[in-house]
């Protein structure tokens, strides 16, 4: 496995390789969910690139940038054992300069839900993803569905800027008890982790209601909120794939989303229908 720490080092490494490139961008603290993305990239491409970069521009003032889990040695080993060809591991100076051009999230979909509580967050996400895609120039890039709004905006950015890259969405990976895998789960105490299961339980309730024929968004959300109590719930909502709010679930074009704080840890989860 080649470890590249600058854009030039990465591009030099890729010049020695042939065939399609599968790319998995991450912020490190790799877990089984990341392994699933890497495995898919390995299966579908001749070359696999993984990036590890904790992007400062997507963290707002007071958020957990300094506390974000970093496990360099373990992450490197996971990438090596997963058959990654090139690991891109830049520092901030390799990715950002002064007085830069920035990518801005769309005025509506970039400032609802995750964007409403974290204004400017998606500007940072789209800027760094644009940089990474331009550096790696992959055939396919792999993103998890758990960050559904992020996935939607990245897909739109690639389309709007006529980028010849296939964005591959991957299903959320969960623990055996239903908790969605997240690097932030390490912040949870044992009792908080038990409380965190309310997020996936509420989504199971939503799925059950739809399967039983109840597609009314207001009733599904009310039932979910009863399960989530007494968590500090930020939002429970139902949207289509374009993130337009729905009064009724449309099978094949619906995402049910929830965000809540468990202790001091903010968690998100969703189910695609």
C-alpha cells in the first residue's frame, strides 16, 4: 500500500496503475461501515484509493474538531488488510491555502435539516469533496446512505459540474442491536448507548407502520417521537430523494430521517423506503 501525503504524491502513485479507480473518502476512525465501502470499491475496480482527512471547514465553532477520534495506526492497518492500493493522508496545509474559492451548498436543500442546525457545514463538505474528487479523479466514489443529505448534495454537485464520476450509495451498516455505525459512537457511555437505540427503534416503527398501510407522515412522525422521548430530538422528518418534505410516504422515493442528542453526542440515522 502506498501512502501519499500530497496531491502530487497521490497523482504520481496513480500514474503507475491502470484501470478503473474506486475512491472511498473518510475522516478516519475506520469501522466496519467503512470496510463495507472499501470492499465494494475493491470488488468493482482495479485500483482502490482511500482518503483520511478530518476536514476543518465542515466543523462549526464549538463542535468536536479537536476531539474527533483519530486512530492513525489502526486506520493504516485496516486499509492495508482491506487491499487498499493508495492511502491519501494529507494535512490541512496540503488541502487548503489562503483566500480560496469555495463551493456553496444550494440555497434550499443545503440549509434544511442538517444544514439548518449546522449552517455552513455543507459548504465545507462540498468544498473538500470537490477537492478530493479532482485530486483522485476516480471512476466511482462510494458514500454511505447514513449521511443521506450529504450524499444527495454530493450527487447533485457532481451532476451540476458535469463531473464524469459515478457516485455509489451504500446501505447503512448496523451493530447487531440496530445501532448505526458511526465514529462518534465512541463518545457514548454504556447507558447512553442503550438510549441511542431509540433512533433505530423509531425507524423500525416507521417501517412497520408503512408496511401495515399507514403512509401519513404526520402519524408516522408522532409515533416515532413517542419512542424517542425523552431524548433531545432535533428533527424527525420524511422527505423524498430530492429532500422535499412529504405529507405521505411514496414507496421507492422516501427517506425517513432522525437526529437527536444522546448526552452530548449528536447522532443521525435514517431509513430509505
